[in-house]
């Protein structure tokens, strides 16, 4: 059990859960925005979900309007994600990822440095945090594509082997 497990979450549809509901496997946490130029990453995020979901992997999307590129309502976000990208992975309510009102999950995740050794603020939409069982966090900046070999290596290295 990690310090992240007890953090409260609310889904886009208003259901309450905790981050620990996802941490028995590998979780890719990503702050998303519908009107962002990086929104096509939704397609690769969904592909990761389809490829690894049956082995205990989950993408968890956190819409954020912190960079002024997210739709206004939960319903509009839900419709955009499902109709445009076929998203099946869990989506949480809109959150702030930086500043005084930031979500507690992001307060914890941002302590982790990226590959260049830099921790701190989320720089833009589609910043990725891969959380492995036991709570180890790996951070990838927004322009790192979801199917980047470094992300895939962390996911595959932490999941049980695929059944033949």
C-alpha cells in the first residue's frame, strides 16, 4: 500500500472512489484537455488500455482546464472522449494540477522528477505519471507519446507476463 492509495477521487459521472482502487496493477495517470493540440494522444492512451487492460493496467484521465483548453461540463467532456476517441478508461472529474487548489493526487505525483531530474509543476496537458504496484512513480512530460518505448518498458516491466 502506498501513500497514494487513500487519496479520494470523483469520476466524471460523480461516483466516489480512491486511487487505491486502481493500484493493484499499473496505473497511467494523465491530465487531459479536449481542445489541446496533444488531444490525439487519447488514441494511443486508449490503445494502451486495450493492449494491457486485461493484465492489470489502467489509464486514468484527469480533465483539467488549468491551461484553458478543456470543455466546460462533465457531460461535454464525456461525450467528446467517447465519441471522438472511443475512450473506455476511467475519467475523473475536472481538477487543477498546479497551485493552491490542486488535486491532492497531483500534489504527491509532482514530487517525482522526470528523466531530466526535474520535479515540480505540471508543464502542460497530457503529462503522464506511471504508478507501479507498491507506489513507485515514473514521470513523463507532455510531448512524450503514450506509446513511447520508455513508457511501454515501465508498464511491461511491472505487469505479470501475458498468458499464451
